[in-house]
C-alpha cells in the first residue's frame, strides 16, 4: 500500500471553435491542483484529435497522450452534451485506448443546457464499464455554464462549486488508492 499522490488525468472533451470546455476544465484543474494528494495532468482533446480510425498510425504527440493515460491512476472527464450525448472526439480518444482505462476510476465534470451535461455522463458510464473502469457516483455539473462563470473564469458560486469538486475528488481518490493498491497486489482480470 502506498500513500504517494495519485496521478489524475483531466480530459477536456470538446474541440469545437469557441468552445466553453477550457473555462470549466481550467477551473476544475485548479481545484484539483490545490490538493496535496493529487498530481494533475491535463489532456485537451483539441490539442490533437486522436487518429480517426482504430489502428491508424499515431503521431508522436498522440503517443504522449497515450503515455499520460497509461501513467494515470484516475481520470476526470470534463464533458459537454451534444444531442443528448458526449462529443464524438472524446469517443475517438476512448476507443483508441484500451488497457489505459482498465481497473481505474473515472469521474465526471459536465456542462450543457438545462440538463447540465448529465445525459452525456450517463452514456459515458456505460462506455467506461465496457472498458473495465469504475465510475464515481458524484458528478460536478453546470447547467448553462455561461450563466455560472464570470469573465474571470470563476464560478459565481465559488464555495458551492468547490464543495462539489471536493466531494467528487474525495470519492475519486478513495477509488484511485483502492484500485492502485489492488493492481499492485495482483494483475486485474484473467
Ligand atoms: C451540436 C450541439 C448540440 C447540442 N446539444 C445539446 C443537448 O442535447 N443538450 C444540452 O443540454 N445542450 C446541448 N448543446 C449545448 C452545449 O452543451 C453547450 O453549447 C456547451 O457549451 C457545448 O460545449 P463546448 O462549448 O465546450 O463545445 C448542444 C450544442 C451543440 C453545439
């Protein structure tokens, strides 16, 4: 059993021009970086979309993303909602990896219209179950985030938003430690 900080990869899913994703993602990464029990990496899917076909030759930059995912003990996916689901670019990132997700926890920060991106999160739970990942119960969710975040990139209700982030990260850290310890004792699966 090790108490060493957990390495958490925060994945920013949306890639569209003018996207709101980095505002939410940067705020959340700042929350995570304040914790001494976490080491934070950010993977922005917009930096370089994954190869569009499974098995396509990955670039050096994409290989670095793969290494970041492999080294992570836990993940936080920052996702919006498009047409009641999550962005296709995120699905491509998920599908171009397999072992990187296995026996690790995944938590979600979501945003969107009135549903706050929660329908995207429910779809992601099913996808990550297929990949042998466990999803964390609590979600940090913002409906119509453009009404929540000021021009300084901070939420209008910083205490409430920070409390939600802390609760979710506490759950992620519990799972992250439990599964990292378990993977060290015996390899996952048959
Ligand atoms: C193509 C498209 C489809 C959308 N569909 C939904 C939806 O089904 N439900 C919802 O709550 N919001 C929906 N929205 C609103 C987005 O969740 C919102 O604009 C969000 O900011 C998008 O994330 P992004 O700015 O990082 O790209 C949609 C937006 C776009 C552009």
